[in-house]
């Protein structure tokens, strides 16, 4: 172990150590002028700017910087600190960190970035604190630091049998110079005692016992309950409303119009109803009559989009990428396959609808929100309310399902604007219908494909005319609607061409779990199966041929594609499922893989198709390579959840548009997979020394194509349009 004799660090140093009021050890990133203070008025607990705190009575508190939306980050990030610190994770207190990007950097839950962005930093936070505690103990005993060992919340000197608990050391440790980043000694992974184990979610006991953790549970004294009616057409404005009638209804305290703007990611025009209960507000809203200025809606419907896509698909699109000579490869091919694939807009369908509590008082703003993206939420509040950022305190509450929807903070702006006008604390709660009809949907898309296989049965050419969506008057794909020119099979084929055409749409779009990949994998992995079938070859072997030799294929943006890692999970999933075995009539196996969010995942699905066309998914085998596994319980939970999401999206989910309006309103029109439809899920990890990735998203994209390929193997009918429920499989 290095001896702690480094000089104190400068203001811009990497780590900060400070003595807490009353004694204790606080470790934080970056150097802050502001002293730790009471930043959690909700609970009255002291919440310092840091990742860990140890007090003289031995209490260890670890802080999770990023929002928790079911992905397990509130458990996983503190586990990293606890491993290096040498404490029992079951004996510490874990708290949600305050919103403070000066201290923590970006605090968001999205893109499976929490672990990749924070793994090294959290290890160093725990290790630096451990080194200081060991140094303090060694000086107390006048022994070499190398003879001391930190374990289970204490420093032990084995030669003398002495031990000091961390609490007894914190004041002495606080007087020592902080180790420079280059001098921090991390544990060897072979010595890990916590990471890699199964650890239950820190909030699990509170959740199963019904304690209030979520935004929907939060209350403020004297608060009013709000419901907000938006225009059913994006961008519509209020012309008039029967406000006098609404104000006279039982329990209603006020009703008013908010002008708002035209950007759906912020405050939009609507009518707010304030009442003494959520029930009273929502009941009054049923009698609300609003006249809207909706603008022109010509052509904004699912039927019109499909007709336009079919027309564009017959034409050439704008060239996005061209490798080799595709047309020459088609002419010399043994077989050429043409197919049109499509998928619909779909909703996030969070279990917990959007909600937010806000208070604007004496020039100060307090907001309690289940947001995935608190930094931009603060910026939006500044813009909406006309206040300074330093006058806003944003508390991040546990999220009842995010999946990307709560990266957009429109509901936060609504609650704060209503509270500002009402001059009272306000809790805004959306209905399920609000949530489904005012979503930022995963955009639909259309792919007109042509592929070729050569005499050896290998894929020799691929042309994709991608028809996607843009905003009216726009020239670029709308949010989450773009296709990277480097998406597989680009870079893996000598002859490849990608064209693009766009259809204007006013339907708001946004990221949904594994953005882009959740749709593209269905198309490309299904079409690879078609080409394998045309070549008369095993789809497994065709995929391995496509990936080629072991190498890292460079990318213009993002990480390189490691073919060895991908082939590893493909082979592992096939082995897990006993790929190639003979199945009874009406059953089939389907294989798919996908690289997204730095994770390598392959899946095999076993499904059956009954005579009436109904589909039953029996088993899913999943192999994943996402580096080392931090929390095995959380990792398996993420894969199982991703697979169920993927199956649900593939089987039934669809949002349709008529005259600019979303048709579906609730789960009776937008079915989710039920418990009795869930398959058995089998998971294996290929762990490696590669940096860990997130796991909330990489396991979803292979699921829909693996299922569709299994359906083809079972009944001989190819699924080219999602959801699967739109294809007649009977017979």
C-alpha cells in the first residue's frame, strides 16, 4: 500500500476530503466552495455533497447519484463504493444524492450509462477513503500501513490482533492529506467480496411493505391536487373553456388556462383544474369542455403514413452509405430476396403515470419529481418560471418505470407552472389516458430490403431503403428515428447501400428502452434469417459468417464492434438452447443477436403456433457479455425485464394516429404481456476484463427477431410487420 504523504490537492483536484460538522469523514468528487448542508427537506436528513459519509458513531452512508427507475442503480453504484471501502453493504445506509451537478457531474438515468460512466470514479472514491482510514489506524498504532488491512468496516492489524472500527478513525483520517488520483490503489477484482454477488434492491423492503417512495406517494402540507387537459393534437392551443362551470364543481378550488408554447418537451397550452383531491380534480375534468385551435391535420394519420411509405419504397431514396457495387453483386448472386418490413409507433406505458409536486414560494422553487434527467429539468424550470437556477431545489424521487419517457420533463414544467399561478403547493397527476396519448413515442419505420446470397451461401449484398419520419418542414429524422450508417450489416459486407426517405409527422417521438435498436434488430436479424433460408443454410452459421474473423471493427462514433465477443454470445446462446435439435410439429427455435449500448447479447427463443394462430413463447435463452457483473440479482432482473418488454412490444403493442390524434387510450387498447404469457428465461453471462456496461437496454433488441424467427421455424410464415398480432398465423 502507498503511504499517504502526498500534499493537499488544489481547488481543481479530483477528490475532496473534509471534516463534517460534529466530526466525520466526507469524500466527494471535485472541489466545492459550498459547505455540505441540509439538501433534503423531504426527510430532514443531512445530505452532504459526496458519495460516502462516515460519522464518529460508525454509521456509513453511501449516496447514489443517479435516478432510480427500477434499473437497480441505487443499489449497484453504492456497491462499487462499498467494495473498495471495505464495508458490509447490508450494514450501511443508502440514500438518493441531492441534485447537484457541480458535485456529481451529469445525474441521469438513460442510455445504460450509469455503470460505465461511474464505475472507475466510484471505485476511486471508496479506495481513497479506505486508504485514509488505514493510514489513520497505522499512525495510531505506529505500525507500517502495509501491515494493516481494511475489512468489514474496520482496520485490522493482524500481527498484534488489534482492530479499530471506521467510526473511531474518521476524525484522524480527516486530518490527513488526500491521496492524489494517481496514487489511489484499487483492489484486484480477484479480491472482490461484494461485486458479483446477488444483492437485493435497497428499496425492496419499503416497496413490498407499501411505504411511499414514488412520486405518486409524495405529499406536501396544504397542497392542492391538479389535473391538466392538453390538446389531443400536438401543438394545439386553447381557444375557450367552460371554466366558470368547472370552478363551481364540488372540491374544485380553481381552474385556469396556461398559454404554454408549441414545443411538446416543455409547457404546452392547456387547462389546469385544482381541487382538494385527485378524485375531485379528475372528476371535474370529465365535465370540462374546451374549444381548441388544432391547425391543419391533413395527412397526419397511420393510414396516410403507410400509403406514403409504400409510394416512397418504389423510388430511390437519398443515399446515406454506399460500399462496393451492390447492383453488380445482385446480378451475379445465386439468389436475391426482396422484403418490406415495418414497425409502428409504440408507447412507453409506464406503470406509474407522469406526476410531479411543486411549490413556488417567496421566490424559491421546490420540485419533487420522478425524473430521469434532473439537469435539463432545472434548465426547463428556469425557462418556464423565469427564476434563477440557484433558487430551485429539485428532489429526485423513485420512478415507477422510466424506459426513456422521463428523460423529457414536460410534466415537471406543467406542475411548476400551475403551482406558480396557484400560489400554493400543487401535486399534478396524469391519468393513464394522459400518459398514453401525450407520450413521446418510439417512432415507427419502414424498410424496403433487397439482399443477395452467393454460390457459397454467404450474404453478398444488401440494400436498405429506410423510410422514416421527420418533423414538418424538417430535413433530419425526428428524435430516435435515425438509422446509423454504421449499423450492422454495414461495415460487415463488401456490398452495402443505405438510402433514406422521410415522411413529415407531428407525433412527438423520443427514446424508448434501447432506442433505435429495439426496432432495427427486428428488421435486420429477421432479414438475415430470410437470406439464410434462401441459401438453404443454418441461420447460426450464416450469422457467424457475417461476423467474420475475430477483430474489432472501428466505428466513427461509439465503441468498436468486437466480433469475437459477439460470436461468443451467439455460440453460447445456441449451446444453451441445444440449437438444431428436432422439435415437435408447430414448434420452432429462432436466433438473433444485437450490439447496443456497448453490450453483446444473443438469444434463442422457442415458440409454438397453434392451429388458431395463437403464439406461445415457451423458453428464452440469453447469453450476454457486458464485462464483469456487479450485482448478479440486478443483472438478471434487467435481462428478464428486457426480454418481457421485447416480447410485449413484438406481440401486441401499437400506437395508431388519426387526424393527428393518438387512438389508443389505455391498456384495453394497448395490451401488455401477462404473467401467464411469460416464458421461462435462462441467462448466462460471459464475464471478461472489459469495462462494465449498463444492462438496462442491450438485452431487449434481440428478443423480437428471435421470436419472429421462431414463429417462422414453427409454421413457415414470416413476420415482416409488427406487432405480430396483425399477421394471420392460423392454418
